[in-house]
């Protein structure tokens, strides 16, 4: 996988990180679910980029 494709995947996961983080904060009113959401997305994006 070339570098431009890896960066595209990371950008693709960046949008749900921003939008989803706001939704998680609105639903739960705390930053702990936001951190869990962000870590989950980083883990999934890392799996896609590393292969």
C-alpha cells in the first residue's frame, strides 16, 4: 500500500473521529467516552494502515 493511500485512510477515519467525538460528548457529557471512541478509531485505522 502506498503512502497516499495510507494517508487517505487516516483522513477517512478523521471525520468520524471529529463528528463521533462531538456526538459522544453530547450523549454522555464527559470526555471519557470520547477518549474511548478515539482510541477505538485509532486502533481500527492502525489495523488498516499496517497491512
